[in-house]
C-alpha cells in the first residue's frame, strides 16, 4: 500500500454558518490525468527524490466506491504524521468532507471547517491548498 497526495487550490465559494463554522463549497479534492509524485511519497524503493508520473483514469477516480469513500472523512490542518482513526481523531480533525461529487475532470466536495484557527487561515488566504491523503494499492 502507498500513501499519495493531491494538491489543489481551495474554491472561492465560502460561507459562514450561524454558529461561525466555515463551509468551503465546490473544492476540487482529486482529479483525473497524469500526476507527478516523488518516489518517497509513494513509498517506492530507490532514489526517494525521483519523479514518478501516475495516470489516474476517470473509471477509477469517479468509481462510486471511490466517491463514497471520501464522504464524511476528516479535514486536518496539513498531513498528520499518522493515519487518522478513532484513537487520534480528536487530536487531528478540524472539520469534515461532505457532498462529494464529480464535476468535469475533478472530484469536488464541500469542506466544513469547525476549527477557528484553520477557518481564519483559510479566510485570510494563509491556507489555500487541499491535499487528499489516501491509501492505494
């Protein structure tokens, strides 16, 4: 199994709930096509800094099981040093992913941000990148 990441800019569509939570709507969280990774990001042997191109095909990216697997996942501030699970959820989670769907060559979702610091960083353009960490075969 390898861990891979995809980065993209957060959508400008943002709302604040009455409670003060931030909702970032229509955020691209994954896409099809060729994507470059470092070998170390894919946990491959050899030179860890060599560039590996991975082609993500629409049939795989938009498979119903793939979309469903992203629904409700935690939003974190950066990549935690370990996978997020029940035992460390409270330490890392800053919100959640909702309304996952296909839009063009992208998977988009709404990100519900429940952490005041992360919400302020997003609104003040300090944090603007999204990266899905996922396990792949």
